[in-house]
C-alpha cells in the first residue's frame, strides 16, 4: 500500500523499483509506503535493534542498526526489492516483503538474515505483515480478491484466510499486544481513518475522524495508546497532492489525540520502542528519507545515521532481560568469572543458549581493551591487578553464529605467557549485538590470569622460537597460528646458526627475516593490516589509533578467505557510517567526495579491483568523472568508491612504506607511531634498509619489555 508522500520523485522511483508493488491509493491522492510494526508482548522489554529498509547499496534491502545508530548490518542481498521488515514478538525472526519472485510476496528469515523463505504465493500484492503476540500467526493485506482486504495466516504461511470483506480498501493491519484487536487503515467512510476489529474480523470500531488521512497505527507495548501518522495539519488535508505528515499519539479508544512531531514535510511510519519510551519513524526533514527516534512525550528527534540513499520503514526488536516466559532464545556466558593459568596459552569461555533454539542466532564479542601504551608491562605490581592487551592477552573481536539446535559455543582469548613476575591480573570479555536471540546475564565475563613466573625468568621472545613465532601471528595477523605455517617458520629459524643475526648480515633464516618478510609482506597481512591502514590514511588523512587498527584488524581476520572478503566489505561500509566520516563528507556532492579522495594523492583516475567484484583479481581503470557518475546513478555506494580508491595500485604504492613503518609500531610496540620516530624510520626504509628498521623494533628495549626483562 502507498499513501500520501511529500516527495513525488521518490514515489516515482519506488513505483518503478517495485513494478507495481504497494499501489493501494485513491485517485485523488499521491501515495507512499508505510511502516509495519510488530506486535510486542504486553510486558515491555529492553530495546533491541531497529530493522528498516534502505537503498544505500543500489536497491532496497533489509538492514538492522542499534538504537544509537551504530552496528549497521545488512541482512538481505537480492537484485529485487526487499522492504517492510517486521520483528517477530520474540525478536528471533523477521517477516518482510520482496519482489524477488516477480511480485510482492511475504517472506520470512531469521534475525541474522539466514534461512530466507517465501510464505505467500499469489499473483496479486501481499504486503504489510504483522505478528500475533504469540508469534503463531501473521496478518497482512492483499488485493488478491479485487481490492485490499485483511488476511490472516499461520506463521509458516498456511491457512490463509480473509477476515474483512468491504468494497473499500482495508489495509496495514497491526495486532494489539494482548492479541484481542487488530488496528487497520480503511477509506470505507470516505478518507483514510484508523479502525480496530477482532482477529476474526468482527466488532469493527472507528477510532479517528479527521479531514485528512490517518494512517499506520502502531500499538504501544502496553496496549494503552496508538501512534499514527496523519495529514490533518496540512493546509489542504482533504485534497493535498504532496501532504504534510506528522506523528500523533492517541489513547487506544481514539481519545486525546496529540501531535509529537513538527516538520514541514513528511514524518511517518511510527514504531514504538519495546520499553514504551521512544518512537522510531522516518522523515524527509533533512532531505532524503532517514530514520529518527523521538521521545514518546515529544521533543527533538535524533537521526540514527547519515548514509547515502533512503532509509525507511523502521520496526523495533524487543529484547527482554531473559526470555520473559516467552521461550525466546537467550545468550549468555556460562559463568560470570573464569580463572586461567598464564601458561595455558588461552582463556576459553563458553556462551550458552537457552529457550527456543530452533532458529539461528548470532552475537558479537570483544575484549575490553584500555590505552595500552601507558602501561608498563614490566610493572605488573603497579597496574592494580589489571591485564592489558599489550602485555597479557591478545585483543579478541568477532561474531559467534549458533546454528538451529546449537546450544553452546566457545571463544578462545589468546594469553601471553610472558616472563614477568606480576601476580594475578584480570580483564573482561563482553557480548553484544544479538540477532535471533536476546542477551541474558551474565553478558560480561571477568577473566583472572594466574601468574606462573618467578623473578628472573628468561625473556621468552628471545629464548623461545615457538613463543616468538606465535607472537608474530598474534601481533600482525590477529589470529593464532595454523599448524603448517607455525611449523614452517620454526623450521626456518632452526636452520640459522644465529637466529638473531644483526641487520647488516644478509640472512633468510633469522628473526628479522621471519618477521619482516614472512609477516608484513605476506598476502594475509596485505588483505588485513595493510587494507585497514589504507582506509584511515585515505578517509581520515591520519594514522589510526592503536585501539582502532587492532580492533579493525581483528574484525577482518575471518577463518576462511570467503569470510575475510565479506568482512572487508562490511568494514568499508562501517567506516562510511562512522561519525568522523560523516562530519568530513556528508555535506559533499558525489563529485566533491570523489575529488577529495583522489586529491589526497593528486590522482585523476585509479586502476583498482573492479568495485563490483573486488576480490576476484579483475582490475579496471576508473576516472574521477566515472566514479562520480556511478555514485549519482546508484550503481556504486560511497563505501565501494572509498574501497576502490584505497585498493588502487597508486594508493597501495604510496602507502606501502608508511604502512611498513607504522605497522612496526602497531605490531611490535602496540602503539601509534610518534611523529619523530615515524619520520626517522621512513628515512631508513626509503634508503632501502628494511632489515635495519625491523631490527630496530625487534631488538628494542620497548619490545622486549612486553614479555620479560631485556
């Protein structure tokens, strides 16, 4: 269904995109899409992620985002249009609309985007799903019988039954939290108004009566109020072609309507937060349609993000603290604290899943890292019992995926078995961003490392080949070594008469060779560390902070090549959504954006991996005008253009030495380069003396002190 829209250009684009989807309209009015709102349990839960659709990547796909605008995740990838996401009451599934099979049908997927399947199959338009609060049924509207009517089906698509039968159009159903009423929009009395009825289609009651159109009713979590959008404040509410929409609240019986937004254009598609305190909606108040959040009592709306393209049709996931008696899947650590000996090499933590485990689920995890440069690794007694990523463990960042039926997964955090006598030390691992499940308690685990060293213990980085090689993997590749690679480098070191040969001695078997040639110049490092480094230099014209680069490197360190490729693309997108990027580029035209990126290196064109398939090795040459044109046409996103320039031959060549020196600091010293040191080592490297530079770091007192006495 489409109802009044302020932006007729957008309407035309959407109509062409959907090939007739969402065409419910009257002859006298322009029309637009509206947002579904899932039925939420009567006991308000914690606020989860917001689902919405967006054309930021060229066509409409389903995304989710945290309520603060962070953690954007794309769930669907299909050349057709995917629209109107609706969370199931337990937050584990999403119903949505797609045209991938030729016309608008209702589909279902898990909360992480997996297991996408079609629920309806009819040559007419099926749209606007809404869940019953027990998650067993879905109501929707369809024009399969000649005009738009409300239907109900089982959550698996079975037993599709019409529950309204009127010569007018009845559409946009919304199930009440107690399951007793369905709100819907109808023009049966001349213009669009909000009505309610029982799930059997009887007991119809009209709630609104205004000269404009009242649309998209959204129940509050406790069922006491409805949010809706309306044109009643437009100067010509009964005949406007491009209408002013505002968000209103009213009591569940239609009394006491009051406006909570005030914009000259379109504010619509309201969706309540599960705690009942906020309302998400979409608006054109700042240009292209974006998602905003406003207090349920009114106030200044906050925009979630500033990505290119249209973001619309929000719906809010409920995340109760525990399953709330619903049987929803709950993820948490198996215990709140763990004790581990430093000599074990890793802390293994278990995440359990309880409740409904029949669908897939995911969550992220990361260690709580501090500013490690200020920490003296040799001064464990002075660190007040804190363990640090520079000294005691390796930063761990990643995502766990639970298959249907899977009830537990483990995370291993690498520990550094150093030579310092430092006593017991603690750090934290935190969970976040669940999909297909909620977070239970505990969602933060405290790990205590019991020291195993005595005063005067030898420094393992100088005395142990296995320790040295493992540390290269952790510091430069952000992962534990694989068996073949680990044994191969041990074999190289074992052939040297002196495995710490000086920098002026040509050797292909000592620590300098293994570290400089084997890791920085490796293909894996080029895919990870060098890739991340170039983004900061290009996008922000600066060096990354240590905590930035180590987190981003850990993020792209997938277990397989395919996972690395996927995470590289995700990283490019996430960088364009960061506040720093938006501050620099949001106000630029596409041409200005391209010119700024190329201008950093004085380039007019780039030879780079094909942005449409950047990991295949196929290269293309793209001029500034071509990149800008593709952005304007929507065939490339700003993330793809940023990556194309960062991955180009010219930028790679220009940044190679900077990255070589910079990564010595990030890898060996676990800190951002200081300006004086960076310039000095660049001079050494540019003189062709890479061995001297690697030796300078590898045998520095600062590096050795990470692991023991120098």
